[in-house]
């Protein structure tokens, strides 16, 4: 038998509402501009996302 250690669980962080689009976003993915919370998309920041094919740069991803 092989003993496998338990998988570490992802940390739970609070959600913050983007002041521009209203989407709830993990607080670690919020940017504050003029003291307003903005999601990465509304703040025009580069960010990555996981899709079916893996991790992609969302700013250059155009779909299929």
C-alpha cells in the first residue's frame, strides 16, 4: 500500500463586489482605484483564468 498525504485545501477568502460591473470577486483578485473596488477586467489589468484547455491569459484569449 502507498500512503498519500491529504491534499491541501485552497484558502477561503471573502468576496468583494466590483463597483463597476457588480460581479462578486475573490478579494485577492480586486484592484482598488480611487478607493473603489474593481475586478481585474474592469480595471483593465492583465489576469489569467482556468478554462478547459488550462490556464490562459484572458486579455489575449479570443475563444475557440
